[in-house]
């Protein structure tokens, strides 16, 4: 059975489909809400977004936050500017890696590399400093001058 409408139709309540919802528009299709959030939810399994080419997840009227290329690369963006991208060789950072304080070994806060203060870079294991770089020079061990 086919239901065809050629003008705007308002439907109040739920619509339950026993099959697929197909948009045969010959061009672009749009699912939108006139107010509030639009939620895609499943209570039984996964949600898949499958496209012939690219997928973009955008906010604020078009700022792309996640871009998945049909060629295989994926990028994370900030204010629509690419920051991290996957490539055939691994992961690339476009603007460098910004570390506010430390990078810790998984589950071990005493083993880290980081920036404990301005103009200082430290490598520590077992809560002891093993290498310390400052604007005054370089030292090995627990702040020993070498």
C-alpha cells in the first residue's frame, strides 16, 4: 500500500512502521524538528549511519565537529578547524599536541611526562623525577645538577 501526499501534512502522535522509511525525492531529503531535540534511539541494538560518500556531524548551524571522508580519513575539528585526522599512516595532529599538565601511564599517576610549571618539562617514573628540562638546563635523577 502506498500513501502519497503532495502538500504539507500535520500528524499528531506516533507513526509506527512495520518496514523501512524510504525518501525517494530524486535529490536531498531532510528530517527536522520545529522545536526541541531530535533523537535517534534504539532499545535493541546499534545505530548505523551509512553514506555513499562523506558524513559530517555539525553543530551551531554548520560548524563541523566530526568529518568522515568517503576516502577513509576521519577528522575531529574545533570551531570548524581540523585538529586531528586519521590517515593511512596513523594519526596526524594539525596544530600540535597541547598538554595542559601531564600525560600519565595508564593507572599509574607516578609515571608521567609533563609540564609541572612554566618553562619546565619532566619525565618521572615511580613518583621520582628521572629527567628534568628547564630554561636553566638539563638534569637527570631527582633534581641533581649534571
